[in-house]
């Protein structure tokens, strides 16, 4: 974590994908967390998850997954993070789905020179981005049809929710079926966890985003 995060509390919120997770760190040490994989219901699940953390998750800093992922999931996490940041006077910063999955994969396979991250996209497409051994993106995020995604992935290591599908299409490589997990946020490089708290959709929205529930229940009265 950055120096301020190493000496203060940090709440991490991740709802951009099928996984919904929260983690509370104190001086860089994980003190409590919750994690669930679900198809829907992030808005209903997130507030109780945070409320179940020590002191209802109250922290000096907030870090949130900005996407890409589901339009609703991205908005749910951002809305909650912004509301809590306002209530607690806590700065809110963001990170991307792909950066965290890349960091998780590279932590598991330190022998790999890099990783291609492939996540579920919209309308049957995959969100694809490549990273080097340090976790730095080597190309832009793209939304591609499965065959095009398989061709775009040139690293031996492929990680993410659609990694196994890409490896099957390509015929070779190592697949790590991973979803982002708030507990793994410390693996992110400093530059990867300093995004503005704005949505990263990966493609144009084709529906109006849903608002996240109010975070009033999480704020001490």
C-alpha cells in the first residue's frame, strides 16, 4: 500500500464482476473481510457485508474497483464508496478489474514473464488486456469476440473469468480462472490503485445504470 495506507485504515470494495467482496486493512494488515460469488444481488449484499466489518468498515481511505465488469456492479461499488467517503471524509481512489486479476495471477505464478487477463464482457464479448511481469499494462483494454480475444492473448499465462475458454480456443497455455478479490488489493502497484473513482465500462453502455443503495446504515449516528 501507499505510505498513508500503511499507517491508517483502508476499506476495499469490489463489486464489478460476479464476485462481491470487501476487505478492511489496518496499517496494511488485513483485519476482516467478506467474499461471495453471485450472479446478481450485489446491491443487496454489499451493505450488510460492509456493516459486518469492525466499526461498520469505517476507514481513513477507501479503494474501489472501477471496472470493467457489469454496468450495475460497477455503479453499485462506486456509489457505495463515494457515499461512505463523503460520510467519513475519506478519500476514495480506484483500480481496474484487470489490474487486480493480473496482480493476483502474477503473485501465483512468479515464473511467468507476463499475463493476459480475459474477463466476461457484454454481448458475448470478452474484456482483454495484457500485463508485463511487474503488473504494468502493456496495451489498452479491448472488448473482443472470443476468437479475436484468443488471437490477442499471446502470453503463456492467461487469467480471469474467461481464461479457460481462451486457452481452449487457442489450444495451449496456462489458465487461471480468477475473479477480483478485495483481499488481494495490497498486490496492486501504487500506480494501479490511484485511479479516479469513475466507472471503467470497457464498452459503451446500452442500458441505464442502476443506483446503489444508500450507505446511511453504515454510518454511525
